[in-house]
């Protein structure tokens, strides 16, 4: 298995810049989720998913402030963007932004990529949008049966070392999670839409270091919300 580790969930920040960007990323995503419905994670599935994604790696205060800001009627506006790049070696990279300044986001993202041997180009056809849900469990067959019986369009359900990974069609992510919650599953390690590479590549030589440095720099950009790549790290 192991594919879920390629899904870009919030990671512990190793530098002050990464930590600041992580907190901003969490705040924006939780704020947007809270604004999409009621600012209550019990009734707002999108908000619950956003909180689950970040609660292990950001402080409770960050989460509560974002929800309160949404509940208070804040009119803060963010625009989303998607940028495609060829990276070092034969790597492909997709970067999603969520920002209050589209021009700034584009310039900063492009600068990071070009400084590390990348250039813009269409690469999305090398990825497949997929709903991914990961949680602790060993009852793979029971999970798969429940999803299918509830008319969830399942691509694959796998289990390894006590962790179950469900891949579903993007439009069925919410429904799949409801089915799993009704089965008694209350905690999810991953529950989000992602772009999975159709094929992975292994970088060699200087490309390995350049690619890792590139990823580190993207982690420091506060306008970067997600990124996806085809490199086997």
C-alpha cells in the first residue's frame, strides 16, 4: 500500500517558515470549510474533514480562530488556482493555491519551480483525481462490501499493517465517509481529494536533491495549499 503517504496532508514543520505556512494553510482551509455551511463540525462534514486533517499538527487555537472568524460573518475572500510544471528529471508537479493575491501566488510558485530546474507545462493528464480515505482497521472486506452496497463508486480498498485505504471516485468521497462513520469509524488519517500519479518515477543524482529542496520551498509558501507529484520518494 503506502500510496496515502503521497497525499499531501499537513506535516510537522521543520522550520519557522514551514510552521507559519502550515498554520496559514490550516486557517484558510478550515475557514473556507466553515463558510461553506454551518460553522459546526458535527453538521458540516467538510469542516470536520478539514479539522481532522490539521488537528494533529496545528494548535487548537488556530482551529478555533478560523471557525470563529467564519461564524462572525467575515467577508475575507480567497481565490484558488492550479499550476502545472515539469520538475527536475522526469518529475511532474501540480500546485494548488488558495490566496488573497493571485498574482503574488503565481509569481512565488513559478519562481520556486524555475529556480529548481522546472518549467510550466501541461502535466495533469498524468494524474487521476481520486477520493482517498485512510483509517485504522483490518476489516477490509466488510468495508468494501458496505461501500458497494451503499452505491459508492469504489476504485480500490486495500489493507496493510492495520491500516485501510479506500480509493473512490471523487464525487463519492462525502458519501463514502458517511457510510464509514455509520459503521462506527470515527477517526480518519486522510479524507480528501487528491491527484494520484498514473505512474511514478525514481530520480537519480542531483535531481534527487533539487527535487527535495523544491518541495521544501513549496512548504514555506503560505499561498500553496496543496501539491502533487509523481516522484517515488
